[in-house]
């Protein structure tokens, strides 16, 4: 299974594994599954740090290097095909990052792992709900 980690799932995997349901944690930890990460999730983490909602110690660059080692993931590129696929995604909201994550899952045949109810109820892409 190829799993695209939503930003909060990636953060929980790194530092708050108790937030992950046992079933979801087992799927993420299964060595036969591939973990994928969007560069938009990295960007969101930097935004959260900039707002003071999380702390990236000692620096954002060093934190990211450690994070990518602890949870090795393939980079899910942001392509023109992904941009076009955003028009095939049905969400109850228009959060651009959520649209891009859902479209990325669709284009690269990934399962988006999320606890976000607004994404869980979306259509046009595969979901593994952390419920």
C-alpha cells in the first residue's frame, strides 16, 4: 500500500504516536507499505512554526533533516497533472492544501492518511481514516 501522510499524521508519527489509532499506526509501520509526503506538508509545518504553534529545534532545516530520517518517505511531487486533478476532487471546503493533497493521492494512486473529517468525507481519492 502506498500512503500519503497528511501533515498532522506526519507530525503525530514523529512525536505524538498516541494520536494515531492502533490500526493506522500498524499500517504506517508495516515495512511493505510505502510512505509518501507532499512538499506542501513540509511547507505547512514551516508555517505552523512561523506562527509559534510548533517548535522546530534547533533549526527548521535541522529538524526537517531528522524528521525525514525518522519517518523516511518518498516525495510526492507537485505537478501540472496534480494541479489539473484538483478539479476532480469533491470536498466540502476549498482549502488549497487539502485539495492538493487529495489530488496528489489521486494522481499517484496513493491512500491519504488523515484524521481531518473534511477530507475523510471527500470524494475522488482514497482515504485511510484515523478514527
